[in-house]
C-alpha cells in the first residue's frame, strides 16, 4: 500500500515538472520579464515605504507611497529587463576575469564591467 502512494505522488510531481518545463520553454522570456518586474516593483515600493515611514512616521502616507512605488517599479522593471540581464552577466564574467587576470588593478574590474555590459546589451 505504501509503494502505491509513493508512486502516485512521484507521478504527480513528475507531471507537474513536465508542465512547468513546457511553460518555461514556450513562455520563458515573457515569464522571466514578468517575474522580474514584480520583484523590482516590490523592492521599489518597499524602499519608498521604509524611507517614508522612517522620515515621516505616518503609516497611511507610507502605504500610498508603497502602492505608487510598486506601480512605477513594475513599469521600470519591465522596461529595464534587458539592461538588468546584461549587467548580471557582465558582473559575473568581469568578476572572474578581474579576479584571475587583473588582481592588482582594482580599476580594471570597473572597466571590464562597463565594457561587457555595453557589449551584452548591444548583442541581446
């Protein structure tokens, strides 16, 4: 009896993984752009909320600013997705190159980061 329950749970999770994989295969870019804009909106709203609450001390003004920050963060996150992906890839690559090749030149990391960001932004 225990093996049957295990197999059904395993089969259901396998079917769920296949469905999620197909969704990511067909809607990958749009889904990641949507999730990135939600995350950016939430972080921008939270930044406005904490800043306004510590400065003003009013919860109602902070909630209104959170909602405005969330909406504007959604739009900014959607529009700046290409730049954010380019900067993330450039950060990883320039960190490894600067760490192993230009260890004694800390300014080289910044130059590599800017060059790779421009390169990946234009190629994407």
